[in-house]
């Protein structure tokens, strides 16, 4: 299989930017649909990328987008929302994507799931991620080669996880930390992008699902302390237990505007988000967080607008 053109759904997001840059550097033609082109104008600098405004939930739009694609990467996912919104993004969309791939004769589909995806989870995020993953893997065969990826939390330039804690730590000398007990095995975004790029044409990855993790397991408290250290800040971090975290998640859920945490996130945090088997063999060694955490010190002036942009829903 030789992949010349890839359509990346969710290509305008954090992970999408890194995958798109990597594939563009390899000379792969890219089609990146987005709901608002204005927000992802930076992607138009990639020499092989075409960024188009489209409603990807409309099967007719998918048919047009996939017409000349050899492969599709579906990265669309949400962390907060109603049950219906989770269903639409994580289950209905993957179903439409599979149907559109078949109709357009696209032979390759890479799907983004999440570590901990589980139909039995109390978290609707984890439940719907598991159902979406199952349906795309079930579609493997008959001319469509499918691979799914399940990363733990992803870090790197542009992330919203460690960067959010960095912003909070800069503002306050004392930080009560909800979910301090949660355990993750964070994976570097460049390692995720490498896994996508290397599996695109690699038959050994067809029909398989891979957990993606970094080299070490950390509690959320350890991650926030590392973040403070990387920024050179001395901060008092007060770890909150499960009861206080649930209460905080409930309060934040009803706060208007950008959600920092919801009860659904709390339910997901109750299970360790770690890979027993480490980073998958075919994609090389995983990058330690400590080797690259300096990206948190790089203050991009454009990022100061992110809070305003999110409040204005732009
Ligand atoms: N980041 C992590 O730590 C992490 C960990 C595990 C799994 N994942 C999964 O990895 C994927 C990418 O994550 P990310 O961090 O890059 O997310 P992100 O920055 O929020 O980007 C998500 C992308 O999905 C698109 N999208 C979201 N909701 C949509 C909707 N209702 N309809 C159409 N498009 C929609 C957005 O497109 P627009 O350009 O139209 O806004 C955006 O480009 C997600 O599936 C996520 O669940 C992420």
C-alpha cells in the first residue's frame, strides 16, 4: 500500500497538528476538515495541506472529503459533553467514517481511541471510546485495513493537560489538586505522531490496536510537582482525596464556560491509565517526560488568547 493522500478528521487539534506536520514533512498530501478554518489557519503553512471547512457529521461531506484519499485518520474526540455529544463524536462519527471509507474505496483507516476505553466504565467518555474502537476494528478487512491507538494522557507543545497545570501554577502559590491520586503513563505527542506515520503503510499493524504510553507511571500529584519544578516555581500543592475530588468535579461541571473537570472525568480517573506492557515494540523507544518538559517554559504570546477564545467559543 502506498499512501499519497490522507484526510485527517480532527487534524486541527493538538495531536492533529503534530501528525499533520510529520506527514507533511514526508511529502504526504493532506486534507484537513475543520468546523472553523480561522482557528487553524497555521496549518495552511504546511506545504501539502489543504484546510477546508466542512461538517464531517454529514455523510455527503465525508464522501467529498474522502474522494481522493488513500487513507483516513480519525482523531475526533471530546472530553466533556452530554451523553448525546459523546455518542455523536465517539460512536456515530466512526460508523459514518467506516461507511464513507467503504463507499469511496479508501483502503486505510487509523482510529484514535483512548487508554482505558471500556464499555463497562462508569465514564461515558471511556464507554463511547470503547464502542467506537470496537466498531472500527470490526470493519477491518474486505479492502479496508484498520489500526486503532489507545494513548494514555499525551503531553507536548500545544497540550491542554500539563499546560493547563502550568498556567494554574503560575497564578497561585497554593493549589488544591483534584484527582491527585490518579495514575497515568503520559506519552509524548511526537511518539504518538511517529506511531501514526509509521503504521500508515505497515501491514504488520493492520487490524491491530496499540496502547501508547511513556516510559514511566506518575500520579497526577507527581506530574503537577514536576511541572512546578520545570517552571522553577515553589508551590504548595494540596492533594485532594476521592470525596473532595468528586465534589469539586460536580461544582466545576456546572460552571459556565470552559470545563476544567466533570464527574465523567472523575469516574475515568478512578482507574489507572497505564500500560502494563509499555510502549509498543514496532514504534521505537518512548521519550521520557523529563527530557522534553522544558516546552512548558516556552511562553507563546498567542497562547494568552486561548482563554478568551474558548470563552467566546471561537
Ligand atoms: N490529548 C490527550 O491527552 C489524549 C489522550 C488520549 C486520547 N486522546 C484522543 O486523541 C484525539 C485527539 O485529541 P486532542 O488532544 O488532539 O484533542 P483536541 O485538541 O481537542 O482536538 C480534537 C479535534 O476534534 C475535532 N472535534 C471535536 N469535537 C468535534 C465535533 N463535535 N465535530 C467535529 N469535530 C470535532 C476538533 O475539530 P475542529 O477543528 O473542527 O475544532 C479538533 O480538531 C481525541 O480523540 C482524544 O479523545 C487524547
